[in-house]
């Protein structure tokens, strides 16, 4: 996605067509970072490396600097500032005239998008573990950033920062019409992507709850089976062994032992399930 945004036709016209410029920004800020997060590069590096690289990576991910950069409040503020400054201030015009600043803008968008979406969509071993309702709320609160920016550009004029001023293809629309098209891309495209990510969070939430429900259902089954085993063993011990077993010289100890074995099996399964819950649950809800 990064190569497509910077090295394809999208990257060829990003400095002369404003709508193409905006498509590129959405790809670098809202599409490429979630795909990169889904690949879990930090987890992959930690699993594939040995000491000292493994230890260094673990310390870096949990360091105060990394914790601050991935703090949802900071990431959301950085996202808001980046979108507003890059499109609604004189920075937009400077970027179009300076290729170094243009390339730096690409890198900044990619990094900020990664930091913003990491605690919302990622499973990396960072400090922050947000509940699903909180993830959903953050996306809802940040959607107006794209909406407002897109609306300002859609109804902008020739004096709006970022209006293309360089040579243009013969088939291109006027600079102001191009600006309006770019604003529509930010407005409609940005909101559509954000809405899609909301649905993704909702799907992740639903799947997680379904897994927890099925797991607790299995736990309830173990509990009931364990109770039935204890009750059955007690009743058999009270009633004594069947006549055939008495004739064969079998005592009540055989029945008690059988009940004890079954009880141990259910208890072991119960403890194993609790151990799995304890390993997977500590970060949830923070």
C-alpha cells in the first residue's frame, strides 16, 4: 500500500492534482497503518529474535517514550493536528513547492497513523489495552476531524492554502474545482474509512465476546459435571455396591475410587481452563 501510494500513478500526480494528493494522504494515514498493524511486526520481531535483540525490543516497547507515543490521548491529538495543519494552513502550500517537505509529510502521516491505530486495532505488547467501547468511542470522536477538514476544502476558494499553482495536465479541472474534489475525497473517503474501521472494531468486539461466552459455557459444563460426579459418588457410597459386586468381593472402596478419579479429571480440566483465562485476561478492559 505504501509503494502504491508513493510510486504508482498516485505518487506521480500528487503534486499537481489536489484530489490525487488527498487520495495519497488517506492511503498513508488511514489505510496503510492498519494493514501494517495487522501484520504485528513487533510481535514477529520478538518471536524471531534472541537475546540481546529480544530484550532490547521488549524494553523499547515498554519504555516511557514508547508508552507516551502510543498513549491514545497523545496519538489522537497528533492525528488531529497533522490533518488540520497539513491541509488548512500555509504548510499545505510549502509542501507542494518543496519535495523534501513533501516526502517528510508522507513519513509523518504514516507514523502518526500507526501510533493512532495501534492501541485501537493492534495486539502488540504495548502498555495500553483499551476496552472495545473505548476504542469505538475514540474513532467516533476523531471522525469529525476528517469531516470538518473536508468540508472546509470542499467549499474553499482560490485563496485557500494548498490550491495547486504549478503546471497541470490539459485534461485536469480548474485549480478551485480540483480543490473541491480533494475536499470531497477527504470528507467522504475519510469518513467511509473511519466508519469501516468502526465496524471492524465492532466485529472484533463481537468475536471476542462470543469466544468468552462459549468458554464460560464450557466452564459451566465442567462445573455441573464435577457436581454430578460428587453427588453420584456420595449416593453410591451411601447405598453400597451392587449385589453382583458384593458377591465378587468388591467393596465400596472401588466406587469411591472411581468417583474420585472422575472428580480429579474434571478438577484438572477446570484448573487448566482457569489458567488459560488468567493468561489471556490481564490486559482486557484497561
